[in-house]
């Protein structure tokens, strides 16, 4: 949790914004929700590339699950 304020500042400062969002911190509950989603929604057989969930997508999945 000591890094949270630093990431918050980095997300608001122009030159570091994109990197801070891309490499941002996620809460344990957000990661568990994303892992649960990944298990329940496996890739289709035709998909040859691995599915990568970035930090914004992990956060979005957790929000969707919290509302459901």
C-alpha cells in the first residue's frame, strides 16, 4: 500500500500517466475477480494468440462483477 500514493500521482502527471495506468496496482479482490472471469470464459478454440488482460481491463471486470 505504500506505492498507492505514488501511482495516484503518476496517473495525474502527463509524462508518466500512460505508464502508471498500464502498470497500475490492482487490489486483491480485483485480481481474484479477473481470475474467476478468465476461468469461466476460456478462449475460443480458434484463438491462437494468448489473451492478455491489462490493468484497466482487470479493474473493469472487477467492477462488472461487483454490480452483478
